[in-house]
């Protein structure tokens, strides 16, 4: 047909587009037809106008029916035009409009039918859409222990044992080859994004033959293990002998008197310096009680030229027999020594730092130490161990020869990502380590890697079934750990800006099975409560979990950079033997050449490995899944107050700011964290703001400078025996040693500013929330 409806903008001005029914009754509409061809069409005599009209049901853009009268036009354009537009119009055809009641009935009927059809159609669409759309991931459900149980039940002791044995089948290859095999293993488990990250770093490796110690009085020559020197090439190139050394020690030969400094404490040095000149002498030093790097810094400042380092048998558990074993230590505080503070990437400036100390340092076995102090072999009398001590009479002159080689080597990290579904830009990092260039240090690396691989296996299995964590989980296997946590330092320095913003927690798997007597959980103050809860959740089996206290003490391993440079909350679970003396702390700094079966002797059923894996998995899932990060702000304030109790250097200013910190933390915990943890009161923007505050709780406690070996994060204590801030304890010792008050004042200022900074940070968080609430009101 040669006509269509006129658009709204072409209608006559002032004419209503919608005519009332009364107007339809009162007016006979006349239509002019100029359509001879159309009149010839069959059935046209039945054409009815009311069947062709349309009505807009409240929407001007809707194609719904409208009761507006229309007329054909005689214009050349062939469009409908209103009658008022043609003043010369003469009607040739008229028809009476339908009655009002009939029209109203049909309008109501049309509206009812349309609504009914739309309602039914909506139900059908909704049903099939819901049926086809996947249900939300289980991780979206807060506090869902069933999901955690489903994941953790996949961790089985036999699986960990098989992974462990497979790892030990790797030949003694370089770091890159072992890392590549771990990468292939993780990918085969289904981990989505796995990368190999390589760095060329400066390592200090053994020379072509073993270091030696010669007694000048008798002319006897000994290797570090206590064996007498031999010219047998097999003995000279023995792996155990070659790796009995201190990485990054000074090199050369020193002949001097041997001075027994015991544990090298400030009291020991004051006592010795009062009776003899120690310049260029060789110190006989016991490992333990405080960090090795701190003790070496004291000996270096005192003027010593060399150090013989050993572990007193009285400090070791009775089940451990390492008397005839020498060991390896690293004098590197962390990272590539040639690029301190920045990553070892192509183009980086390499500093000439072949030695990290002026001291010639050599670890020796307890057997050799006993010979040097002239004590009989049997030093155990009536179940009482006699600590080794150099006899007072006579001087011991020894010659110390140290030859190691510094060279650049490639170390590799394996980094795998399990992307989060809700907060993919927030990372929970789990770190283990793999063998670095040698298998010295026992098989702790295989235990570490087996546990993290079992975790990867359990989590990816759940991912294949549709589950996904809320936050991204980053799995890391570090290289170069034995030489000073080099792999983790370089990766973290490379991604420092990203990690400062994104990492929420670090979970360590550094040597998880060091003994089989007791579980030793360590956590930063904000994670202590979570670590304790995880123990009760996972200790339904007889694995000696109950009764272990969570503490915040310095730990070894690759968590160092995350704790001391990024201020990230960290936790670690490990099994250890009962400590036999108060000096047993920091003995793990020594890497002994334990044979391959040692781990299976400690845990033949691998039930302890399974417990560590489940505890680590539980903490990881909580941090990665909970809508609100499970960190405790008040525990930080309580830890600060406990560290100041009974402190002889405590000042009114310190106590006052610590009290303000506790008050603010209590208010923050009750007013902000409680409603955020209640699903009925939770608001997404509020949760995100709260998590941003919780994520950075510990960054305020990083002091600018700390003595070698001591944590920059003052929330961590030296060991379980001490509760005071370690930087204040060191300052007190420095004051005693040098008779100067300057160091203690500087340390007090550092601690004061850290606590005040944390208090201001909490207060700022509260102010932001109050402003947000006021704006909403």
C-alpha cells in the first residue's frame, strides 16, 4: 500500500496526539482516499480503520497500539497527514466512531492480555536463564569451613611422600634445571600461570680444595670437619669438606692466637677486652643465642681478624648427632651483594663487593672445637652435658687458611599464580625453596617443595570443579636461599612497587620438618589469632598440635624481605625438636650436610608433612577468601605494650603513645571490624576501605636502620626468652660496650616514631570511615 503513519514531529502544532473517547463519539472522521488501485484489491471493502490504529501505552517510543485517527494523504509523498493540514478538504466518506464502552472494554482487554503474556514470558526467561547460568563460586560464601575441608582433605601423606621422593631423584644439577622441573610439575597439576624468573647474581663458592686449620704448636693440619689433612684427591674434593665454609667471608691466611669468646655477647667481649688485646686475633665463637651477623659485627668492631665458628653439642637435642659435622653459613644479609637494594636485571650497576666482612670466618665441627680447647672426647657426665670452653693455661696459636671463589651464576625462581575472582589485585604469597647449585643443607628443600606442590595439587583440583579464591594466591619456589635468600630478594626488589600495593600476607614453608618433637608456629602479631585458630581446626588427628603457642620471633628463610622491607604480615609452621638450652636460638643458621634419609627418619609416615600442609592451607584459604582480612589490629597494640613492660629504658613518652595506640586499636576493632564481619551490615565499599587499612597495619613498625642480623620490623622479638624490642636491647648493649648514650637515644626515637605512626594510621582510618558515614547520611 502507498501510505504509512506520519511521524510525531510532522503532526500539526497544537493537536493532541491522543484523542479522548468522547471526541471519538462526537466527531465523524472523514477520510479522503486517492487510491484507486487499492480499491480494486479483493477484500478491501472489509477494511476497518479501528483495526489499523495504534495506541502508545505510556511510552512514546513503544510500537504499541494507539487510538489516534489517521488519514491518507493526497500529497505526492504518499504519507498520512492530519485533516487540519488541508483547508480545501471535502469529505467523500464518513464512518461513525465506536462507542465509548466498547472501546474501553477492548482497551482493558488488550492491556490485560499484554500484561499476562509479558508476565508468563518473563517467568520462562528467568527459569532458563537461571538454569543455564553457573552458580556463584563457593569462595564467595564467607566463613565456609565446608569448602576449606573439601580442599584440605585432598592433601594426603602418601601424595607428599611420593612428591618428595620424586624430587630426590633429580640429579645434582644446577639451579635452573631443578627450577624447570618444578615448573613442569606445577603446570601438570593445572596451575594456570607459571613462570621461570632468572637472575644473574654474585655467589661465593668453595675453592678447588678444602679450607684448613693448622695448630702451630704441634704442626697438625685439620679440615673443618676435624679430619686430619690428606693429599688424597677424593678427600680434597669431598662435597662435605668443600661446602664447610662461610659464604662471602674474607679470603686469605691468618696466623694468630685463639681467643675463646663463647657466644660473643657484649658481656663476653667486655670480659675479654679487660684482660687481653684482641686486635687481629682469632675468636672461637659458638653459634646461637643471637643472630650470627650481629655477633660478627661486634667482633669486627672489637678488632678481631678471624673467627672459628662451631655449635656446642650441649645446645643440640640429644637425638641429634652432628658432633663430627662441619657446616655452611652465609654472611649475606639478603639479596645479590653486587646490587644492594635493587634488582639484578640487565643493565644494573654491579658493585665490587667480593667480601661482606673483613673477618676470615670458618665453621668447624664440635669434634675439632673440642680438640682446640683440649678437652677429652667424652664431655657428658651423669646425664649432664658440659659446655665447651677453652682452658685458661697456655696460648693456642693457629693458622687459618680460607680460599673461596666469587663468581656470577644464574639462580631461578618458579612463580605460579592462581588468580582471584573478586580481588585479583591482592596477593597471598606462599614461599618454599629449592636446591641451589648443590644439595648441601640436607633435604629440607625437598620437604619444602613437596608440601607446596601438594597445596598446588589440592587447590587446582578444586579450581577444575568451578571454585576460585577471592584473592590471588602466588606460589613461589625460591632459588639461592642458602646464600642469603637471594632469589626472593631479587624478585621482590624487581616488583617492589607492585608488591607494596598488592601483597596482603606471606606464608613461609622454609624447612618445615626440622625435628619431630613439637609444632613451632610463628606469626606476626596481626596473624597470631588466625594461626592459633588454624591449629585447632586441623588437629583432629594425633599429630601433637595442641599446646603449641604462637609467637612473633625472628625466623630464617625467604620471608625476610616481606617482613623487613615490605611490612607484610607473615606466618610459618614447622616441626622442631625440643630445645635443650636457652642458647638454642639461631642454630638453624647452620646448614649441615645431612644425608638424604634424614627427613624420612624424622617423619617416616609423612604425617607431620601433612599437618604442616593443612595448617598452611587453612591459613592461606582464610586470608585469600574471607571478605574482611582476618588480621587483628588490637593484638598489635597489645604486643607493643608487652614489649615495653619492665623495660629499663621505657620513657613516659613511649608508654603514653603506646596507651593511645591501644585505645585507638580497640575503637577500630569494635567500631569498624565488627560490623564489616557481619554480612547484614557489610557494605562493599566499606569492606574495601577496611581491608586497605588492615593490609598496611605493620608497615609503620619498620625502622630505618637496624643492626646486622636484627629485624627492621620491631614487632618481632629475638626469641621466646626476650620480650623487649630488639633494637632497644641492642642499643643498651652498645651503650655498655662503648660507654655512650647516643645510640640509646636514637633507638628510643625510632621506636617512639614507629608507635606514633601506627597510632596516627589507625586514627586516620577511623576518620575516613566517619567521613564516609556522614556523607551517606
